[in-house]
C-alpha cells in the first residue's frame, strides 16, 4: 500500500498531478481544494495517498491531511459514492466541512457537491454520522513534509523522543472543545456540554466525549 508520496511535481492536470519520486512518476488524483493547495511544476510536494485497486485499474488519490484521507475512505464505503463523488464532496466542503455537515446531519451541504443527489447525500449523513466524532478527534497535524531526496541518498529516520503524556480527560476535553468549535458551536455552549458529559462519565475518550456533547446540545423536542 502506498500511503505517502514525496517528490517534485512534473505536471499538473485539472484533477491530478504527476509527481517524480527518484525518477519514477506517480499520477495522483486530488480534489479541487487539494489541487489549489499544491505548489507549481518543478517544486517539491508531498501528499498522503490512498490506492484504489480494481481488476482493470490502479489509481492513487492524494490528500493534504490524514483527516481528509480518512473521510475519503469512509465516503467510499457508502453505497453509491465512488472515488469521483468522494473527491467532489471533499473538494466542495473540505475535511472540516464534511465533519461539520455529517455531525450535524446537514445533508443539504453534502448535496451541494457536484453530482451528489439528495438521496445519496442523505445516505452519506445517515451512514457516517456515528463515525464523525472519531474523525473529528483525529489530529490533522501539519501537511506531509515535502523532502527532495537526491537519487541514491538515504535519509535516516529521526529518533523519537519521549514526550510527557497528558491525562486522558484533560487531553480529550481540549480536543473535544476544538472539534466542537470547528463545528461552529459557541465556546461557552461547547464547554458547558463537555463539562456535563465528563461529569456524567469522567472516563470518556475524545470521540465518545464529542458524541456525548453533541447529544446534549441537540435540539430538544
């Protein structure tokens, strides 16, 4: 499985780039947003990738974050959503927008993507709404670093340094508040819901905490 590509862009198409990695060219298909974020021809670039394997086809799809890659994988699991539809949804909403739309049940936002009808949009929301908190809890982190490595040169991997581990509840609380803020909730409202959820169950991890807070803030009646 090819999980990441790092090299120099040889060519840019409408929906793909050709990236040269030590003399081997990889065609990587990307959403419109990802294409806009990539540098020009001749410049170094890096993308997280997902390989689509079919009997008569091998295609690489590229993403600027692991969250975007995970949404692509989940979107592809929905009946009627292929790679083209997934790229359209991610290109229209972006990974944060997809998280927001699915977590809030806003299928109209999903329907705004080109080629996505109302039935497919509703199916996406219904099938993935329980998975949204876990994806939102993922740390997007920085974009993959583009490193131009001369042919024959070997880069030694960095030695990992031990980092202090925060208390689970404190870390989960901060990540949940950040995710709810990305959804558009007011800081006070989000903090109140998170605090209530933790009061009910202090052992909640991030994804479960987000889910519990969303339930508490859902319209009543």
